[in-house]
């Protein structure tokens, strides 16, 4: 059951829905055939899949936050893929379809750090308060300053490519958040390109 307006905390299990296409951020233990050859990240289903679309909100690399603490806007976070225990990651390697910045799941380093912001179509952000279910967000990769993004370009496996691209003000950067409550997955709308 969806928890409306409940707070997201460190340790929360969430799903991230790309607003422009309605698909969920997903990963499986499948590697890219070129580029980094790391674990693929993509958008797949229009309904959340508890096995492949569940992400755990964690502190950034080499930082500690008490589990259960609320997640403030304008903070740096990490996202761990629940099934594979790998972190959402990006780097300067080109993506396979659009040649934008590749997004993968990988081990633990500073390429796993993301700036959490409310989505805005301008460079002005309302970064007050804490992350809640139903917030529309953008995730900006700290090391490259590009925003998590997706689009209707399909990978060879039929899933939608996920990249980092641009500065985060585009419609393709919007994400909706959903939170897991025990065995149920709550979706959070995140705005990512």
C-alpha cells in the first residue's frame, strides 16, 4: 500500500519512477558488453518490480548517517540496489546508445555519490525540508555534475537506457519516489532525464 507523504529515511527501500516515460529505475546482474563492462542500469517496467527496482537510501561514500535519520534536501546520498548490493554509479565513460554518460551499478567509491534536489525547471531549487514520498526530485552526480536521466532510447535487451546528462533542469530528469513498507514497495517520483 502506498504511504502518501511519509518521510524517506536512511535505510528506506524505494523505487524511482522516471516521470516522462513512466518506467522504473532497475538493475540486474547483467554487464554492459562494452564501455565499463559494469552492471547495467536501465528503466524497464511501468509497475515496480520488488526484485529489480528496489533501492536502499544510504549515506555517501565514507560517511556515516544513523539508520532511520531523515534525508534532507540538498544532501549527498547513495543508492544501493537491494538485489545485487551494488551502488548506483556513474563516470566519464560513454553510454552505449546515446553516447551520453554511462550509469551502472558498481562497488563503493565517490562515483556513487548523488546530490539530492527537488526538481526545478530553473537553476533555483527549494531545498528546504526532508525527502518525502511523492516529492519530485533530481539526482545530480557529484563527480561529473551531470543529472540522472532517461529517454525512449532502447538498449539491445529492450529496456530504456539510463544515463547522466545535462544540468538537471530538463523534463527527462524528473523522478517520483516510492517507499517500501515492510514487503510492499512504495514508489517515489524522481525526475531524471
